[in-house]
């Protein structure tokens, strides 16, 4: 019963976020090019995607997760800077 309620809450939260995105017209690029500057000074070009974090119960503030498709966790050591073109 609890799992069903959590699932329903999550699906409702996701539906509200999708409605919000549709109202905003899904403005902005889905993926953007970024420059990764590693702690040792090396640089690498990658693509970055931002997604909304879905959790139950929904947070008071929405949070975004930074996803680097095609980049392994080991390739992004602690201290790596992510730069975008403004």
C-alpha cells in the first residue's frame, strides 16, 4: 500500500513538472557543450544535460542534476570545473 502511494505521488510530481515544461515551451537547449577543467589543468569538451530530480516526497525547492552523457565518473575527479559559454 505504501509503495503504491509513493508511486502515485511520484507520478503526480512528474506530471506537474511535465505540465510546467509544456507551459514554458520547453525553452532552452536539451544539451549544451561544456568545457571540463580538471584539477591537473587538463581540459576536455563534453555535452551537459540538466534534469530535474524527482523524489518522494517532493522537495520544497526543485534541484537539478548535471548529467554528462558519455563521460565516466572516473573521468571527472573531485575538483573538476564545468564551464559553459555565456
